[in-house]
């Protein structure tokens, strides 16, 4: 099922607002808008997509494919897909300075993990072109496609398309764009957006006269990213001059630009930060929405999340902002409510941003605040945890129990029908755990008041949820353990099989690269809490795709795999980081030298006793430099 063209048109004309769309209809509309954009015929503005519809999709369906993988190619590319010379990922996006700050904090944390000098971190900024992404290997030009496979559109070079700066073919990733000044002077009367024109260059149909002339005039170009003008500097300068740098970079080129791309340039640090399935972690695009409004607060309502956190939700005078009527916004936490005076009658500055819901920038006029003392769902006395107000009745609070069950099916993302309305109805009839839901049959659902057809559909979806294959890390993340989102679950299962994780202790989890001790402690506690429920659900034999273990991959290819190594002496890098990385390579890190030791890796100021023991047992001695060369080569 998809949306009818009539409904899509009503949404585009804002006769149907985003808040009025069901989750599924919102997803269908985002897919349609994305496809139209990539096809060169956008149906809504970039600003509306980035600041209205996509944030709503993130809030309601955070595991939707548009948010988890490289966006699919537009409908205008019917050619057979071919493997790209290099994987082309999307770029993560930030919509505020605060989100850029968080990205910087992640960079600094990564640098500390490998003892990289924070003062030497270099950042590059380039204009974010709003064109058609492609990859030029010198022989063929490909569209980005799904990031792994794209369409061959080499015909655009055969039509005479030139490379920016006359710099030649084969420079890798870039975008096909049209000069802004040329578009306004020669094409604006014929094409609504530059993107519509750019699409006409790529498609199989013959070029019209204006398109060919733009190519001949070198106004339409393929711009390799390596040819873009840049700002470069240390991370400290970026922090001090962020707004000025953004303004400078946005004015660097005569092309449509919809943001600024920031990236780390230090290769060692980039390699350590790596990438997820959609983005490089060392890169981010800043896109700013300047739409703001001053809005009066009508009420502040406490909302209970699945973890017990009480979130203040500001009920607002209806305000049209960035194409949507805004009637509520998150107050984040009650610490801010107290600090800023967010109460009935206060006036706030509101923006639409890439966050999950509209953002309160600041309280312009404060008012008396009302801090709840009891949970609005179960009545339990609330407790403060730092700035957060919490309900600690985790096992019996209705809002938390319902939230956890709804979250399970949302994260599985392989079934329909188990939204909040269905879960609330099951709760009314005594259902408190996911395992109880899987025990239901058609008759039991009918007795709870579900119709015959609905009951049949729900049973079908239950069966689908454990027979349709999903990743094992997704299944684990669905239990909603604190600090165990999809990313951390995937990292955990790269080191240990799903059947092993419940026996891990604090030291074993904290030894995994990227897991601090506090995170490991919360994970050990959380895994213990879900163990019985996990064991019950195992009976349904979920069709789980196993995450390949890093140590299994490394055993087959690394010369140090399964070797016993002792590290000693003062190292240039952190010895603890070296030990963690070694374990990920399948190396057995030992504390002392024995006849079973394979290598002794030495730094400076090494004790004579360990050298003597190595010589006695015939253990091969490597300097830190020699060891790191072998590790980095492999």
C-alpha cells in the first residue's frame, strides 16, 4: 500500500499537516519526497524535508530505512545497477551548534582513546553542494545509487560535460551541478529548481537545446569533491569561529549550496573513528534552519518514557513554523524547567531543527514552574537523578511497561500492527511482557475485543516477526537495555556471540574498544535484568542473522591472531588501548612472559627480568614501532 497522488498533493499543499499523518503515511510521504528529489523533480523544499518531515520520521520510526542506510536512487534511473569502485556513504547532518559540539566531543573522545594530541586535530570545511552525487573512475561515471551499486551515466561526459577547474577525469566522488548565476540568467524561466535542470542532463532522453548550451558554456559541470575550495584549521579555531567559518564557506562557490561539510583530516584518527552503515563518523554536514518564532506556553505536561525519565512537554499556542503547525515542544528535562522558568504563561523562542521534535532555544520570559512529585502514570514518588526527574517503579509503571513493549516491536522493524494503541489494549487485559504476547493465539485476542480479521493479522505479524530474518544485534537492542542501542549491540556482538553475552563481567565488556567502565556496568546490570525474558523468547527460534565476530575474521588473516603477546615498558601510545585493539584482532594478551608466550612487545624503560625471561623461553621480541607497523599493514 502507498499513498494516493491526491493525498500526496494535499500534504504538499499543507492541507494535511505532518501531525495529522499516521506513522505509515508519514513514512510513505518521506519515501515519495526523497524519490522525487533524487529524480530531479522535488515536490517539497529541502527545508521542509530536512526540518519538518524527516525529524518527524526520526521521532516516530527511528529505525526506518531512510534513516539507517544510504537513500535509494530516484525513479528516473532504470539502468541495471553496477558495483561502484568505492562505497559512497551519505553524510550525517547537524542542525545546530549544539549538535556540532557533540560531534566535536566524539572526535576528542576518539583521539583520547588512541592518545592522539587534541591540539593537532585538523578540520576541513567545504561547501555542501546540492547536485547529483556521482563517482568518476576515469572510464565511467556512476550515480551513487544505494552507496554500493549505481547506474552508469557516462553519457553525460559523451555529451560534453566538463570537469570543474578543467582538472580532468578520474578524481572520484563529486556532484553534477549548474552555476547559480547561469541558472538565474538563462534557465530560471524554464526550470523551477536547479535540481530539475540537473536531472535533465543525466537522463537517457536527448538533451534539449538549453541543456546542451549550458554544457557548451561550461556552466553545467561535474565537481569532484577534492577540487572544492576549503577552509582548514585546528579544531580549536573551529570552536572559536564557527559562525564566521560557516558564512565564509557558504560563499565559496557559484553553485547551489545547502550546508557546510566538516571532516577530520588526520588519517590515523579517521581510521579509528570509522563509519556505520550510513555515515563516516569523522564527517558531518551542518544545515541551518533560520525560522524562529516567539511562542506562549499554555501548559507544561509531564510525560513518562519507557526508561522512567519524566519529560516536560510544553503545550503551545498553535504556531506555523517551517510549514507545520506546532502545538507542543519538549522541555528536555525538569532541571531546565527549574533553571529557565518554563511554566504556564512563559514565552519561548522556538525553532524547527533536525532534533526529534521542535526545539526550545531559550525561555524569553519566565513564569512560575510546577514540578511534579509523583509519577503521572503510576503515582510513585519521583526521584531526582542529576537534572532528570525519574520514576523508579520500572516493573509496574504502566507507561514504562507499555513503552518497553512498543519499543521491542518498533526496533525489530519486521512487523506491523503492534503500535501503541494495540499494546495499550493488550495491557488492559493483563499483558505485561513481550513473552506473554507471543503466547497469544487467535482466540485469546478475540476474547480481548480484537475483531476476527484484526486478530488474524496480529497473529500473522507475530509469526512474521520471528520467522523473517533480522540481525542479532537488532533483536538484542529491542529489549531496550540502557546504553544498549543498535550501535552498541552491534559492537558487543562483534566481540562475543549472542549466547555468550549474559556471562560477561564488567572487565570483559569494558575491555571492548569503545565501552567505558560506566557503560559496561550498566550493560552488565541490564543484561541480568532481561535474562529470563530473553530465555523465554529464545523458544520462538527467531531467525537471527549472526554478526561476524571480529576475532573470527582476524583469525583467518592476521599474523598475530591467536598469538600470546605481552606488552611491557613505557609506550608512545596508551598501553591499555593497545591491549584492547590487540584483543579485537584475536590476540591473547598475557600479563607475564612464559614458555607459551609468542611475542614480547617492548617500549621504553623495560625491566631486565622480562627481557631475560623472553630470551630464556625463546620468545620473539618486537619494539612498539615494529609491532604497530605489522598491525597497521594488516
